[in-house]
């Protein structure tokens, strides 16, 4: 069963492919996740990678392994 969410819908509505998070891509956006104020993610790259994987495959949140933390927090 395919699970949908806002990230998946964003890519689908714009007819864009969900990218793979390469080292080069992460280097370009890392500061948005690491240097942010407020609540910080324990594993920002793992969290983003999990979100992109979910958007690419449509698997439910329960089908992901937790990226060093609570997936409920990622989902929210």
C-alpha cells in the first residue's frame, strides 16, 4: 500500500523526481539543518534521507528504520 504525505505530494504536483541525497547535495544544504535555531535533529542527514526515501517509495512511516531518533518527530 502506498502512503502519501506532504513531501510526496509536493514532488508529484510539480512533476519532479525525488532526489537521492548524495554527499555533494548534503554539503550544499547541510547548514539549513545543522545551523538552525530551535529544536535540533539528532541526525539531520538521516532524517532528511528517510523523508526523501519515503517520498520516493511511498512506504508508510512504520516501514522506515528510525534515523537515530523518533520517527513520529520526523513525521510532524
